[in-house]
C-alpha cells in the first residue's frame, strides 16, 4: 500500500512538501532527509518519525474508506 504524506496535513502548514512512499521504512527515510534539510531537525528521533508515518497511515486508511 502506498503511503501519502504531506507536511501540511501533519501540522506544518507553511511547508508545501508532500511525497508518496512504498512502505513505512521508505517514508521514514524520506522524512528524515526532508526534516534535516527543510525543518532544521538534523537528527529526527524515532518518536517523531513514527508519529509522522502514523499521520500518513491514518490519511491512507481514510482515503481507502
Ligand atoms: Zn516539511
């Protein structure tokens, strides 16, 4: 199942970043890169990554409902 993520839907309204990923690990990797480059989070914790992946999962399940 593809995961769709956007910063706006995760609460960062001013960031226009969005992406899709093939699985959670792929998304977490993309987010770690994006957070370090755009949000000045140089070492995103597992807690943050897990939370953001969860946001994407929740949206995915809503989209399929
Ligand atoms: Zn962002």
